[in-house]
C-alpha cells in the first residue's frame, strides 16, 4: 500500500459554513483585504500630494486681483478632503481587520465584518483613482464675476408685503413688462419692498447680469444717477466723472445695451429721462431689461411710462397688529392683563402705516402699566405730534409730500381736509363747495371752479395724501390728518391756526376765549346741544358745527365773526336759525342740508355775498319767504334736492316747492348750479321752459305728481348737467314715455349717474334707463306694479335702436326692495364690467338675473337677498351659477 499523506483539520460545522459563504461571491473582498489596505495607504499619499500641488496653484492664482478658483476645482478639493478623512479612518482600523483573517488570508473568523470592511476599502481605492483622474487641471482659477446685486440691510420679516413682493417679482419674469412703478404714501413701505426685491436677486438664480440700485430723491440730478450706475458697471474714475453728461450717457448706453440689467430707482418725485442718463429703454429689444421705481405719486408712474404699477397700501388690521406686536415685544404686552386690549387700540391709531406702527411700537416697548398705555392713547388722539418719534420722524417724512405740492392753493386745500374727523368719508362735491367759499379756487365761473377742485383732488389722490372713499367721496389717512393738523396748528400757526375738535365726543363747546385767533374751527360730529356763549372771532373764515345735536344757538352767537365765509350747520336738530345770522355779511357758503329747519328767516336776505346755499334733504322745510331767493343776488349754487320730502300737503304759493320759487330763480344773474324738487307737471313744465334753468340743473326730484299718469321722460333731453334723478310717490304714474327717434339722435341721458324710483305704484317699467350709458346706481323701492326694468316689447318696433345698445356698462350698484311683481331686469345676459353689488328684498317673482359667467370674471360682486329667493333662481348654465355662488350674502 502506498504512502498516503493525511492532514487533519480541526474545524467544526459552523466554521465550514462560514467559509463556504465567503467563497460564494464574497471571498474576494476578504482574500484581497491585506493587499488593498496596503494599496490604500500608498494611493492616499499620492492623492494628498496631488491635492497639495493643485492647492499651491490655486493659492498662487488667487493672489492676483479679482481671481478666484474655479467651481470644479473648489468641488474637487472638497471631495478630496472628504475621501482623505474616510481613507484615514479605514487605514487606522486595517490592522485589526487583518488579524481576523485565517486559512492563509482566504477566510476570516468574522466573515461578515471582514467582508464589509474589505468592500469599503475597495470602494475607497476606486474613489481615489477617480479623483486622481479628475485632478489633472489645465486651469485652476479665473477672473471673479461681480455679484449680480449688492445685498442691502433689511429686517428679515416682510409683514404684509409678501404677496406684493411676489406680484412684482412675477412682473420681472414677464418679457412684455419693462417698467414697473411702486407708489404709495410716505412711510408705507415702498423702499422696504424695493429692498426685498433687490436682495431676492441674491437668493434666486436669474439670467440678469446686474442689478443697480440708485437713490434719486427730491433733488433730481442726472449726473448723480450716472455716477451710481457708472460705479456699478466699472466706469467710475476721476477722469470719467469730469466728462459731460452726454458723454457719460453714451458710455453707460454702450455697456448696458450688452447686458440684461435691472435698474432699481428709489424715491422718484418727477420723471427721470432714462435716455439722457444713458439707460437703454427696457423691453424685448434691449435684452428684456427692467426698471423698477418707487414714488409717492401715481402721476409719476404715468410720466415714467410704467407698464405695470402697484399701489403699496397701508397694512390690514391683522398685519398691522403683527408688526406692532413685534416692535413692542411680548414682555411689555404681557406685563399686565389690561395692556393687550389697550395695545390693540394704540395700533389702530397708527392707521396701518408701517412707519407709524414701528415708531409708536418701539416707543411703547418700555411701557408696562395700563396707565402709561391709556395716556399714550390720549396723546395720540389729542396732540399726536407730542408723541415720541411722531413729531420728529414720521410727520417730517410725510411733510416732504406736502411741501412738494405744486402751490400754496393745493397745500391749503389739503390742510382743509383735516377739519373733518378721523376716517371720515368727505363728499367731493361738498368739499369743493367749501374750497370755493373760502376763495381757494379762482376760475371765472362755477363749473371752472368745480373742475379746478376735481383737478386738485386728483393731485392729492395721486400723491397719496388723500384716498378714495365711497362713490364721490375721499378720505384722509389718520396719520396724514395728524400731520396736517401738526402743520396747521403748530408749524404754520400764524398763517393757518386751526382749532379742531371733530368727532371727539364733546357734549359742550370749548371755551370761546380759545377761539379768538382761530381762522378755521371744526366742532363737527359731536354731541353739542346748544351754543349759549358769544365768541369773538375776527379772523374766522370757516366754522363747522354740523353733525351735532344742536337745538339752540344764541341770537348773538354770530355777531363778532365779520370774516366768516363758510358755515356748516348740516345734520343739526335746529328747527329755526338765530336772527343774528344776518351779521355774517362776508358769508359765501351756508350749508343747512339734512337739518330740521322748517322755515328760513327773513334775515337771510342780508347775506348779500352768499354764493352757495345748500338745503338738500331739509325734509321739514315748509316756507321760504317771498323775495328771499331773489335777494340773494350773488347766488351761484342752490341745492334743494330732497327738500320738503316729508311735507305731504300740496305746495302753496309760499312753499319751497311752489312755482314762485322757480320764478325767483330766473332773476338770479349768476346762478349756475341747481338741485331741485318739483311737485307737479305744471311746475316741471315751467322749470323746463327756461333755457337758463335747464343748463343749471344737476339733480332733480319729481315728487307727489298727483294726477299725472305719464311723463314724457324725453322732456329731460339735453339736460347736460343732470346726473341724479329721483321720482317718488307719484301714485297714478303708469308710464315714462320715450321719444325713440330723439333717443337715437341725442342719446339723451348721457350725464345721468344715479336714478331712484320710490313708491310709484302703477309704474310698469324703466326702459329709459337703457339709454343712460354712464349710469352708476339704480334704486327701485316699493313699485308694486313694475314687471320689467327694460321692456323688450317697447323695442320690438324699433330694432335699429337696440343695434348698438350697451346698457348698464358702468353700473356699480343695483337695489330692488319691495318690487313684488318684478320678473325681468333685461331680456338677455349682460357683462356688467363695473358691477359691485345687487340687492333684492321681496322680489320673489324675479327668477332670472341678467348675468352669465363673464359677468363675474375677475371681480368681487356682492348679491344680497333672502336665501329662499336665491335657491329658486334660474341660471343660463351651471357655470354661471357656480361663478356667482360665492357672491351671495343673505
């Protein structure tokens, strides 16, 4: 038997199974582990040497001006550092893993651990091999490009501005929009918004090559704008600064025309001629560059040819509170249980103006007792210029807008608005009447003065010193009003000297000794019941006593007011005027509207300089003495719309509604504006027979036409100034007839804006309204026989009339109450492009509204009515119903 070599290996079953697993695909990582650990140490040294070589080249290159490492080099160096750290960690643990090997390195006592470690070593070797291949750089650095924009300091929070920020940013992404204007009153956050836009270019990647910020300010100098731009684009040096404006403009144009730029212009007060500066006009033809500017004037947006403009408005109550809360701080707000409610009151006094909220909020941060907060409210309401920060920070900023107004007349008109209470909606018509009475407006005739007044209102609205109120009204922001009173009562006291206690809850008038030097006094909107003292006011020009509970005025109250020009006693409970009113020989404007006056005294004949007498809605006025109206020989304006509305008896000869008053009007040489009540068809015919009166009438009320069954509504043709018509309580009136050929030729109701039809129980339709293209408001109350507003039957015989008809194109408000048989407003859907509200009460037979899905597009329309009526409405289609569903309010 031959020699047989027998080897005995002591190995239990578990070791055999582990070894078998290793040899089935995982053995290579273990078999090569020792060799790979040695290789890893060697290759790691080579990678570190390569990195040091590249880093030396980078350091050397970056010593040169404006040079910076390439992004790919920077990324490679970062990856090398990461791989080096990981490889170091593996080599440190390599000896421990090698000790676990057995069977001559082909197996391991812990196969799982050795396999995992070996796999990591192998991967790291491949990573090093890749990095070595990537590290062969020909160039490691390049000239650094400047940042697209320079970051500007700003608070990180954008309370209330986030939505507008996104809207403006979307405009910058639209190729068709080149110039964007941001306008609003001082302190509202325009610069803050522009700053956030600037900084956003650093946060979001864009394809703009540079963003240039320029502060323009009130003192516009083109060379300053050029130097700021020149510095940004690398032109600015001592030699270039001495070049002429035209030469610098050429240099700027040459560079910017090759760039896609954004020019941010802060604080424009007038047009900046971009061409003279050298800025290529933004648009697709010039790389789709952009110009965004801020201004206090909406007019500047037009002068700058802005394709989009955004009004930066005051903050909502919620956002205003959030900003105020941030500035006050939680510690002060929660230092006493009563302070939180008081803090809300203080915040509201700021009117949502961010600058005021910030200033007042910071001042209140250290106030931790309710008494301090209550005192702050008192100061803000009575002498706000004394509040910390307002008089030296907020008001001076707003005064820039005041000082920049074109002339003293417009400045005086603005200050005059501060005579009205906070948040008060001021009638444009009445305000202009007061301006005319004061002598601010100096055109040759009343219509010229009214137009001048509306022009001034436009200026004040455009520069955001006034705001639009309701229809035909303006408002003055609380902080602007405080600024105006600061100017009128403190800064320009000798010139203006206002005494204003409007809407502050007075039950008694202030002591009259404080009135002596005042030029304008406003005690309106209080609870004053009597005026028993006799003031001496030699300089007084305007006195507002309206909206009080006045029942008595001393007969000699007006004795020492020789200069008084404007007196407002409207909304008073007075039933008679003091005879001493005859002392007001300089009076030009007297407003008794909506008072309880029942008769006018003979003494009014002494007011020979009176130019405007307002008796509108003096519901209980019965008598005007004979020859009173004709004695007011300088009268330009007589407003009597709605006068004697509550007087039910037939007018007598002495009545305010009699034909006698019409005859007296004919003798007034300067009469230019009338609003009037007429009570019979005979009085109407007498009125319309006068060319003079036809040319003056602005508002006409036809009331209690007892025996009239029809009116030839076309008889109101050519009343160019007529803008309001009211027909009420004409019990037998069945039809308002239209001369269709006349309508087609003259379009008779072109000026009509408001129509009220009240308790005309037999009237069937209001078809004439279809021929009032500028109509804004329709109100129909208690017309129980009315079935249609515009009758389709009346148009059947005259199809040529309807060919170009576009009714209700400017209608804003529609109201039907108690029109119980109404079935149709119009026979087909209309677009209603300006509609704001529709209201229906007790109109259950009205099953269809003249609306389609286009009527609701991109507008907030409110439809009011009871829910049962709403649920029974029939719609032209489901889309229309769904479009108007959110508009309904019960």
